[in-house]
C-alpha cells in the first residue's frame, strides 16, 4: 500500500547533492549520461546501490549518473564495505531523498534504505559532545574530529529534525528510533552551543573541527588551520534559526555569531576571476585564476579567521600559514574558496526576518 503522502510529494530536488556532483565532475568531467531529476525511482535505485552494508555512503558520487554494467558491478562490491563520510553534505542527504522516494512510490526498499542510513547516522554521534565526525572509519587524522566544516553537524541535525517534524514522510520510523533521534538532537544542539568560540566576553563563530576529547579547535586538512570559519558559521546559524521556540541560549548564540560576522566583513575588497593558461591539477583543471582586488563598493569574507584577532587565515598544502592571497598557489586559489559572500543573505534578509518573528529587532 502506498504511503498516505504519496500523492502530495513532488520529485525531490537534487540540490542537496550539489557538492557531490561538483566534486565528481572536477575529476571526471561532465560528459556522462544522467537520469532526469523526475526519474525518482532510478535515482533512488542508484542510491541503494551506492549504500554500504551498514547504512553509510561513500562521498562525492553523482546519484543521477547512469551506470554501465562494469560500474554497476564495482559498486555492488563497494557496497560490501562498512562506514561512510558525512563530508560534502553526505549521508543525511541520501537518507532524506530515499524517504521522499518511499513517500512517492511506496517501494519498501527505499524506506528500508532510508532507515538504515538513519540508524548509521545515529550510531556515529560522538559521545563526548554530540557532534558528528567527518568520516568513519578514520583514514586521516582529522576524520574523528567533531566536524562543523561542510555543514556536517548542522546538516545532520537539520535532517534529524525533519525526521521528528515531518511525520507523514518519515512514518516508517518506529517509536524507539524516534526517541533516539530526539535525544541526538538535544545532545547535538547542546554541543553546538558549547563549541561556539568566545573572544573575551563576546561570542564569535565556530571552528571547522574540534578535538573529540578536549573539545579544542583542531586541524583539518593541512591547509585548514584551526580557525573560525566564516562559511560554516553561516550554516550553523541557519540551523539554529530553524529551531522552533528557540531558548535564550540559542538566541544569544545566533546574535553573537551574527555580530561576529558583521565585525569580520572585509569592506573594500573582492575576489576577481580572470582568464589564465589551462592547467590540470590532481583534483581539478582550470583555465582561470583569482586575485584579491581593492574595490570601495565591494566587500567579502574570509573562509577562515584567526581565533584571537580575526585576521584572514590562509595556508598552503604543507600547512604553512601565508600572509597574502597571492602567496597561495594557483592550485589552491582556484580549487578552494578562501573568500566568499556566504553571510550576505543571512545578514541582509534572513536574520532580520528571524529577529522580527521573535518579536524584537536588533
């Protein structure tokens, strides 16, 4: 029998897989056959093929890719492995898509795949604080850290709240699992509030990674030095603003982070992209380059800010901090977003609307 919401569901968006698709194409190009976005069952079947035996997923796969027989066989072998990565908005995106695929089709395989993904996600919550790791099992030193980068913890929590709130779409989640989800959300919310950086008596943003034992800022990849992240702080704030009837502590966290984002805005600067000789790197190719240029009518934000003085933190692949954007190699200038406009919509529109809905502006 079809779920009660079957007739009310449109084809789920593939936007949540944007990072995965982008990284796939960086390595393989974009000249490959894909399913149309409304071919929900075919995409869901591919997601099930990608899913590992314990419910996790490998990162950076395009769910709409049409697989040939050899690739299909390779993923059938891959699925016998365990573990997965929450990096690049992974795992929680797949389980949410499969929940909608079940709501549309009534195919129990999609329901079961979503539930396995949910159970995998709950099992990976870090006991010391309530956040989530980058990847399990750990193959790199930063994988076990509590991860804020790439919306890992905030993204997981946002999906767990859907499980609690969208009871028609997630009707297959039993009472015992719902209780685990509710506990995970409580612990995760507390973790985010606990990890927010303080600079003196002022709240700031969040670091990309925290040591799971000490809860101190930790190193990510070699070029991701311990620092407050301008990009992912926006994701955390958006998640906190999504909480119904927020507590005074949540409101203070949002207000503090917004104040910090306003303080670190780099006024009078912008990133300029220009044509350059084509060059192929390990993870991407480019015929562009970038430079930081003065512009009195512009502003930008750094991806990373110093924990003490909020200066922009730049680094090379060996982990050496660099003083100037032009000192960053072209590979890292074009393959990584060191500057961006991530907070702009939040500060201009979303936060004022949220504050007004609470009954008071700032």
